[in-house]
């Protein structure tokens, strides 16, 4: 089997992958080390001799050499890992995989080729920083709980707030201005929901605009932020607004690690 490790800026994702099974999925927010990798394998009853390769990807992977715990380690380009995993999820010839990490990247998939189109500094790091400023003392799990209870209509100005009738191609529930209804009396849960919408909605708009020049209507979204409260609701609105398809795989959080580990295999999940 192979181990896939995505060493991101804010978290490390680990997975175990054999020829027909994905398991051992873990996300760690503390610093990564060989000792912690050894504990990870021990926890799942995996002997080092059972691991064929360790596949490293992400911005932190360059800190490590060609072996970990005496196991051969390969370094996989993060954008290539995203493309590899996304091809198994989407069977269309041409689409864009959008990785929602600490920042955001856009990779064009065109048949067997892939191309990094660029990225944005808007991402999970932005969301974390903003809620720390606007909701002092709230940690990530508390933020998620708050966001799940919040209402976007209480914090965002929508088309329906300024027009009695839908405008051409603009339904009444489309956001006119993020935080357009914010006030000193806004509830923490509405602020949290508004922050999720601010980040995810604008990433979705950027993805759509990136795809327009290529005639692309299908997008694969990966990364932990796809699991945020209201995420699917936000994506559904974008789909209706732009007549596009936003596909979020079941294991979206781990797709970069999966793509890296799967470089040794040639099968589809």
C-alpha cells in the first residue's frame, strides 16, 4: 500500500491507499514529523514493510528527503496530484479542479493534460483570519457551529432586498453585496454564515470566470472548506446563477493526498 501525505500550510492530511481501498483518513493541525507518521501507521496496525511508497505533496513537502522511516518517499507536484484525483471523479474531457485550501488554486484538465491556471490568496486562511477578527475568542469548531445556525438573509444584501422582481439572470436570492446588512447588532451566527458565504461564493465566481475563456461548465471542488456549513447551499446557488455544475467528491478534504498516493496505481475509485 501507499501513504499519501498532503502537507498544507494550516493542516496535514494523511491517507492509506491500496489497490482497491482508501482508508486511514486523518487530518492533523499540529506540526508533522516522522515520529507522528510512525504513530499513524501503528494506530492502523500497518508495518513499515507493508508500505511500498510514501507520496508527499503540498507546500511543506520540500522539508523532507527521499525517505521517511526508511520507506521510499516520492514528491508529487500539488497541482498534478489535484489533477490526478479529479480525473477519477469527473469523466468529462475538459473541466477545472478548484482546490480550496489556505489559498485557492485552479487547474485546467483537458484530456490527459493539465495546466495550472493560477490562484487566489482568498481561501481558508482568509476565513480563519476574518473570523478571528470579527468573532474574538471563537475557535474553528465553535465557528462551524455558529455558521450552521446563521442566516445569510440576515447579513447579506440580496437582490430581493432592492428589487421586487428578479432582474434578468439575477434571481431574488442572489447576493447583491456581502455583509450589506451588517450592523453592530448582527448576531455572531449570522456573521459566521456571512463569512463562509463571502469566501466560498467569491471562489466559486472566480472559478466560473476562469472557465468562461475555455467554455467550461464543470468544476470539481476539493479541500476541507467544501465541508463548511452552507457550502452546498452556496454551490447550488452558483450552479443556478451561472448554469454550471460544481462537483464535490465525498472525500474532498483528502483529494490532494489521494492524488499523490495514487500515482503508483492506475485505477478509478
